[in-house]
C-alpha cells in the first residue's frame, strides 16, 4: 500500500530496509545471549557476501552500483538467511546460500521487485536440500553447552572447521527441539516421552529458542506499529499455525506438538513478521494477505508434521509465493463506488 | 545421394539451430530424469540416436503407403518396435545399466522428439535424408544430455564417468575420474531441481552465444555499409 497523495512522508526502500534491520536487532541480541557469538560472525560474513555478490550481479547487468547497493535490500536478505542458518554454520554454507539467494533468486529473476520467491528462503531451501547434515548441526544453547565457545573459537570453527583441543563436536552442537521431536517420533516414542527425555525443551518452546522467538515477536510488533508490515500477514500466519497445530494436537496429542510449542519456535516468529511480510513476494491485497498468511501457517505445520524436513517455514513461504499471482487475481477489492457483486 | 551442402544444413539444424534439448525443448522427460551423470546420459542418448535414425528411415520408407489419417498410430508402432529391440538388447548385454535406466528406455517411445521428427521430417523426405536427420537430431539431444550430465555429476559428487562399469563391465571400473577429491557433495545438483536449474543455465548460455553472434554480425554489416567500396 502506498501513502495517500496528501501525506508528506519520506518513504523509500532504504528507510524500510533500515527499519527492518533495526527491528531484527532484539532478535539478534537474544540470539547472542542464548547461543553465543557464532551468529554475529555469520551475520557479518553474510552481509559482506551479500554486498559483494550484489555488486557483482549489478556490474554484470550493467546497472549503477551505488543506488542499488545503498538500498539495503541485499543486507536484509543476508540477515534473514544468516538468522535461519545454524549459528555455527561453516563459512562455505553461507557462501552457497547467498550465491543462490542473490545470484539466482534475486538477479536471475530481474532484481529487487521482480523476484517471485523470497531470496533468503531460496538460499535456505537450497542448503537444507543439499547439505542436510550441516544444516542440522545447530549450536547448543549456552545453558546446555558443555563449554561455550569464545568469540575467537567461534571464528575458528566457522572459518577453519576446527574446535579447541579436547572439545568434541557434540559439546557445542545439538539437535533443535523440532529435530529432536521428529527423530523421537520416528523411533515410535510419544510426544510426552520425548519431552521428558530431552533437555532441549524449555517452558514453552525450546531452551534458548523461546527467548529468541519472543525477541522476534517484540521486534515484529514494533515493525507493525511503524506500519512497515501489514497486520494481516503475521496475524494470519500465526493463526494458520495455531489452528492447524491445534487441530492435530487435539486429534492425537501423543504425536503432534502443541500449538504454543509450534509458535514459540524462532523460525515461526521470524517467518511471520520478517519473511512472509516481504512486500515483493507476498500478496498485495488485504484479503489476499490473510489467505497468504493462513496458507503459509497451515503448510508450515503440515510440513513439520508429515514432511521429510524438521522445519517447514521456508518451504511453506516459498509455496505460497508461488500462489501469489492467483491469490491477488481473485482478491481484488471492488473499485470505490462500484456495486457489490452478489 | 546426399550433397555436402545438405549434410551441413541437417547437421547445423540438429546440433545447434533446432537442437531438441535447448531450442525445441522436446524430449525433456529423459533429459531431466536421466542426466544425473555422464554414463547414464550418454547411454540413453545413444539409445535415442539409434531409435531416431532407424525410425526415421522406416517411417520415410513407408511414407507413400500410409494414409494421412492414421499416420500417427503407424509411426508410434514403428517406434515402439524399435524401442523394444533396444530394451531387450540392453537387458541382454548391459544388464546393470538396464536396471539403472529402468523405465526411461521404454519411455523413449513417448519421447516427443522421436515422433516429432518422424512426422515433421521423415514423412515428407527421402529415406537417406530422414535417417541422417534422425541421427543428427538425436545427437543434438545426446550432446545436451551429456553436457548436463557432466555438469550435474561434477557439481553433485565431484566425479566424471561414475558408473561406467555398469555399461562396459567391471574392467572399466578404474576409468572413473575424480575431479574434486574430498568433495562433500552438492545434493541439489543430483536431485531433480538440479536438472531444471542446469537446463535453464544451458538454454541461457546458448541464447547468450546466439545474441553475441547476432550483435557482431549487425556491427560488421554496419561497418561494411559505412565504407563505400
């Protein structure tokens, strides 16, 4: 939606992108607090890569560098991807992800405003399909890690792959709560047994993860209060997760995780407020946004419960991205003054 | 007999100008499904070349006897008979490869490019020309298959010619080339999305070469016009 003609507002892509980055900060801080320094290194590395790849792509397409580099959209993509990856992801994982995000998903489709799919989610999807092992080596929450890595040790692990002597890989990484659930269910345990046997489950979501989710929620609410994102998408996305998960949980509480647990995952909150709300790849009509959000939430839970991958936010949003032209075509609001169709 | 000029035209059409893989976009089903490595791609490509050459020859031979209305069933029967020969031959002489290629050998029957050439070219031209056209069109498809298979194999697992022992027996096991030792593997390239991405890049690459050649030709034409003789 654009501002009405009589409102004097300095609206620009750069301003929106900077505000999005600012509203991601609470989430980043919670991340550092709960999971250590890895995420900061990944964010910085992804941002550098994003700007370099964006500059390269612009050069190849003979576009001017400065206005497009300064709009900040590449950095937002970088942050969204880095926040979706494991906090101690090796450097080449981020590189491959950014190559697909900026090179394929953004510039091969025509650059900012032309891309059908959310670039960060394309990068994520490519990585989880290609490198499932590395993508599930999630850094353990600091409260559970045997020995938290210092900044230098994190740097060494991300760029060199080496751990300090005497420290095994199991001491720094652990499965995510969603991953633990999936593995347990495959071994025919009930939800209750899995949650009792593992330390990764916190009071609402996962240990550490629930705080990050809460911080994303806070940042997302600020973004909404500033009218950067429309309320329909996050509300419908979370409602879609809640309703679908609630139904499944009601049908079989021993197999399907409770709705509050599904919503308190960082990926769900990040997806609801920062990824599904992408103005380029999301629906543009008010009713369309509700459908888009509900569909994405529904698919997220379905993929988590029945799919082959532990989390479904990325695939759900990409699938709904595909439906956007159809949704927009069928949800055009009537022209003001026109008679309502029966 | 066939003249050099005619041969050059057929070859240019089959291999570049009307390449079935990257220009006509026909026969994509085996192209996308079987191009996960070079050996599979080359085997299926050569089987298709044989079927196309033989079916074009046969179709061209009967072109004056087949009523126009029932030509498609007749062509399909001819093609299916030839595919059955290839199917049985592979099963007998390269059984492991037969197991890998599986359903895609019988599916050559339904490959659009085979019927397309039979109907569009062989049913209107001399048998010799038709057989040559079928073979060259098939070679064009094989070329794309092999390039795509090579790209996906190198990107996906860092080797070339893996599985060659399936086609040529255990003696060929040592022929596998490992280009990238200690490669972690890039699963996406092996999986179906890798085929679509790879084919898209090949089509883009071909278009880029064509456009560059076109621009160069235009520039040459301008400079030639600007200089009075």
